[in-house]
């Protein structure tokens, strides 16, 4: 999972400052984004809940997971209003964007984790934490079944059950192997801190094994061939970190075997970093070529054995097998078993994630919300509600709409269906009138009124702009912030709704504004103190200055001053003394 944060103001200041004499690191630090996103409030099943009295017991909020989404929700939630319980198999929060740095000793593992109990120390009376794993969600009875992560459960003595009024599912995702034979048995992954520590030991093991006197040159080449499967941000950053570790530290310690070292990235698409701007993908490929990192695009891995990776060319269909010493699988994310069981229970089969509405409430479930990688927001299409929208706007029941009638409800339409605004921007339309003009018949051009058929024609292509938010830490964090604000204002918004007009399912307004993801930019560290950044507004920055911005943003986004100091000190130690090559 990647962590990308920018604000448009920070981006513009940064771009203005690049290349100017006298622009200091401190100035770049000031441009670091502060995170967050568009403030919005979520609709919920609680809309129909009765008003609690002052003496009524607090509603029970149960949070599953302490990743980006769950932690963001808990940090911003006014826990004094609820009885809050948290379930997670790990008692810490991990800053996952720096996991590639942990694999090579650039950053130490404890520098990027923060104990959950310390994070909520001030809320300790209002938050109860259990180190356990949820293995079943029963939405019909509003209960979850958990199993202790401490000790054994041979007799089931570690199992317990909790009930809830509101459930926030933030369990994240797992590795997706696409059922490729041998991946689980022979590949390393990079999802957890433990994965990064294992990779770090494996890299050193490969070098120590290749240094033994009874190893042939062919065996040395195989042992020191490091393969990264997946050319996304995580795979690319790990390859860059590994290359820096090799050329800056390990070649000095293992000079006799440096000529046998090789790094390969296998990507099924035509380019690595295909979710970035094409300019960044081209820059990354050119840099890796200069650095000696082989990029094999257009190949799909079909099986993995203990010493061979077999991949198939998508263009010619031929299979190629390459020997390797260590392989890291970074080709996608999958659904956790507990989420799959829950989706079957509520009728959401054949999906990769829980479907929620624009208010982050799980469809068909009262009081259940899902945020982060385990969920996806299903934006409602305007064409499904086009008749209702037309009827709502036609206040005089004339059967036609004037521009004034459209303007009167335009804000509500754009809030409920953000694809309308996105479509107008993509078509370079300055006003809703530009969208309507193309659909008006000759009989209505002078009066600028539209009937239902013309209204449908004008909006017929709008839903093409409906897109799912990416599975990144930025999205998860914004969803957690948003949902916490929603819970904090739940009682107030029942009396004073802040959302758009209801297009379907009744009259009045929605209690809350729908969630809207605001993309704040993304990074791609490429090694050699160079990075690439894609900023809002089609801005792209690449090079050494961008790497310093990366340092400043990632330092500022640490969850505490303790981890912030530890990470910066680790970077400083690496600059001065190099990386530690101990097998610990």
C-alpha cells in the first residue's frame, strides 16, 4: 500500500522553488503536505435511529483493524460520545510506505511503528483494545467472533464474541497470488513489517551463501539473482532500495562476488509504474537501464519453483525460465478470508472487496461501514436516477426544465453525482449550459429549455467518469478522517442535514455529504537519491530535488514525534555510516 500526500499549494510552492539558487532543505520541508482531504460527512444507516437521551447508554462502536483506515478513524473520532472497542492481531500501527526502506536497513523496523495503546493514551478511558483476530462477522445478530492472537487456542479458550451498534471494518487486504503455482511456497512478500525483516535476512543470506568456497560461478549467479515480480510502486521502490544497498554498501563488503549480482523486475504490462504519468514511467525505465536493473515487460509469471521462475511472453506466447536466488512477489492485493465469508453472507459474491455506498456504509447492512483496502465505493450512476432527478428539478411540473431550474439543483446534483462535474472538466466545459446546449433540439434552442429526452441525452456520457479510488494509504486515511467526522456530527446532522437533496428513496436531504476522494499526488522513489512525483494539475517532477521533497513529506507524515525523530535519525545514520549488513 502506498502513501501519497500533497496539497495543491504545497505542490505549486515546491515547483516554484525547484532549481532556484538558495532554496534550502528547510524550505522544502515547509512545502510538505499536511495530509487530509476534502472534508465531507457520511450518510449512514443511523439516519433512522432514534435520538438518544442524555441518560441513554453510549452506542457501541467496534473497529476491526489498526491500519491506515482504522487508525485514522480512531484518531479523529470523539470517543467520549461512544463506547469504542478495537480488534487487531497486531498491537501497533506500521507506516507501510517505508517498508521497502526496512528491507535494506535504510530505516529500522521499530522506527516506523507506533504502539496502538500509546497512540490512544489520552483516550484510554474511552477506547478498549484487544489483540485478537476477527474470523467471523455476523451482521444479522450484530456480533463479531474473535480469536486471541496471544497464546494457543487448542481448546477454543481464546475465542470470544463482541456485539456492536456500529461496526467499522478496516481489515485491509492480503497478497493476491492469482493462484500461481509455487508463489506461496517460494516467494517473499512485502505487506507487513515481518515481511520486510524476512527479506532483509534473505538478502544477506544470499550474499553469505555466494561467498562460500565450494560454490560454483553458475551457482553464484543464480544465488545473487534478485527478482521482483510486479512493476507497481512497491516493487519498483524495493528494486531501487536493493540496488542502492548493493552498490553503496554490499559491494564493499563482498568485492569478490559483486560481478555476479543481478536485479530483474518482471511486469505483465507494457511499462512499469503504469498508474503514473507516462513521463514518469519512461524516466524510471531509462534510469533502471542505466543502473543495470533489467526490466522485463510483457511477461506473466506462470509458476515458481525453488530455483526457477517460469514466465510467459504475452506477445509471442513462449515460456522462459530464469534461475533466481530470491524472489519478491508484489503483483497485487487480494481479499481476506473473513471478508470473503462476510460478502457471501450479505450477497456480495464475485467481488474483490466490500461494496459500500458514497457514505461508506456497506450495502444491505445496517450500521456496518467499510474503509480502506477491504472496501470499494460504488458510486451511483446518474442515468439510473435520471427520471427522479428531472422530476425533482421540474418544480412547476411543466414537463421541461429551464436553465434556472437546473441551476437551482446543480449543486445538489454535483454533490450526489460528482461524475457530472468531472465530465464537464474533462470536456473543457465552463458551465452546465455548455452540456445542455449540445442536446437541445432546434425547437428549444431559443428558449433554452429541455424535455426529459434531451436531458437524458445531455447526461448520457457523464457516467463514463465513474472510477474507483486506488488501494492506497492516502485513500484509506481520507476515508478514516471522513467517517470519524461523520460520527462526531451524527446527532447534529440529524437535526440540520448537510447533504444533498434526496434524489431517490424519499424527500428532504441526506444527513451528510457523500465521501469524495481528493487525489493529492503520489511519489515514486527510484534510488540514487532521485525520485519522481505526480502532482495535482498534471504537474510532474523528477530528480534529486523531488527526493528531498519525498524525505520531507514522509517525515512529516509520521504519526508521532518519536517515529519522526527515529526515521530522520535513521536517514542521517545511513548518510554517515551506511546501512547495517548484520543478519538480525
